[in-house]
C-alpha cells in the first residue's frame, strides 16, 4: 500500500466518495487497482484504512471482481494472525467495492492520526532512511515470514510481497494488500510488481519466497531490490555482525534465480532464519570475514555477476605450503557455515569468469596469482618461493 502524492492530488480534486458508517478523510495510498483512504467510524470515531475499488473502470478491467474473489478466499479464520492486516468489513455501494482495515501507525512512530501530516508507516518508508539495525532486520523478517507462512500453509500465494505492502501497526510488521492472493497452482499468472518477480516470472510459493528474499536484502543493505546482491556501504558492517551474516545467507538462498535452489515456502524459510539466528547468537562475529563469499561465493563477483548470471563451476585450490586462506577479488572465501576455506580445498558454485586470486598465510607475504579465468582454469596452484 504505497503512499502517493499524485493519488492524493487526484482524489482531492474529485467528489469525496460516500460509504456507509465511515467519514472518508483523505487518500493515503494505492493498493492494487484501488485507492486507500484514511477514515473515521461515524459512531465510534475510530480511525481505519478503507480501500475503495471502482465497480466500473474505463479500461474494462474487472478490478472489483478480482479483489472480491481474493477477499472470498481470505476467510476470517485465515486472517486472524498477528502479522496479517485484518479485514474488518467488506461492503459495496453503487459505485465501489470497499473494505475496512486497521490503520497503520504514523510514519513518525505514533498511532494513526487525522492530523494532515499523518502518513502510514510502511517498511518502504522506514527503508527510505537507510538499512535497519541487525536486531530490527531479524524481527521484521521473522514477522513478514510468519504472516506469509500463514498464507502458504493455507495453500495461498500473495504475489505482491514488497516493502510498500508491509505495514507497521502498534509497532508490529503486518503483511497487507491481498488483491492478488490466489490458490497456489502451477498455472498462476505473471502478476505483481516487476522488481520483486523472479526471473522466470512464476508467481507460485517460491515466487513469494524470491520477493521475501529481496525484501530481507533491502532491510539489511539499505539498497533497492534491483541492486541485489551487492551490499554497498554496509558490507563491512555485515562482515562484523554474525546476525547480519546469517540473514544475508537466508536472503541469498531465497533470491536464487533457479526456483529449485530457493526455500520451498515461507515456513521453511522462517525455520532457516530462526536456525541461523540461533547459530549466529552462539558464535562471535569475526571482523576479518567479508560475508560476500558465503553461500557458494555467489556475491564475490559483485552485481554484474547477478545481472549476467555466468555458469557456476567447481574449483580446486592448492598452495605450497598448505593451510592458506583464499581471497577472490579482495574478499575472503568463506563457506556457508562461516568458516574460511583453507588450502587444499574444493569450492563449488563459483562464477565462471575472471577473478583476482590471492593466497594468504602468516607469517608469509601475500601470494598474488593475478587474474585467473575460472571458465578456463579449474585448478589453482600457488607456490611460495623457497627460502634461500
């Protein structure tokens, strides 16, 4: 449910809609084919968010029919979850389908308000200020996956997981905007927000997982989804934080281009997140780790790798003497469990493209091997000069 100044301007210049029992105050965002208004209950004065979907559209799209079909699937029992925005009432007028929801907190941190400065607190608005602290990353990721997991366990897919659809209500993250919810099926169509769709466009359970992985990536990196998987200015902080390292590994697996490499659904992704969090809490951070080489070292080549997706290969590393650590493109090569690889070793999942390779071993000087193309060389051997 993204806030939209353009939407506000357009709606303020037309006749204010009328719906039973509610006074519509002003538009506060968009959701699917509808517009979201801040409203007050005429009897109680309670503030709510009301989504209005026109029954007739000039483009002939049956938006209200689609929305109503999604709402019918979301029976009340399914929506009784602390991390799904509850739908309190559904109705229609001669002109519009409408439904009433809890209003989000104010972006400044207080409760919803009729004050002209009120803006709904979404994850999108929070990320506009930069990445979240590690503990908030974990809490928000867990709450998102718990809400999404409720849908997945019921055999439903959301198809529009993104920061704008994550609201904060009484400080808790709740997944919103159910206009594209449908049953999980191999035939689900390519709908949603382009930036959060997987490369194959298949919006099934694992399509939701891909989107959730990008949302987690945005929370921990502070970068937009299309920068995945770069960590930018936050790379050093991620490297020093066991928790951020663990969350990064979860985001990387969720964001795999091949759906078979992702988590199968939100409960499985949540289980991995909780497991990683527990392991991170038990393991002290090691400041010399750049996390960028974990999970098959898929990030060591930077954002260009993800855009071009070269094939991944297995490479052998040997040094004389043994027990050297390996640096690719300036990053320490680290296994998924957080341990640095040491020669001799075999590493799977490295991008088949040129990499700058350096072996390091105390007290010897660094052994630079230059740029080696892994598409041509799969066995990297380095010799430190013998002492005279």
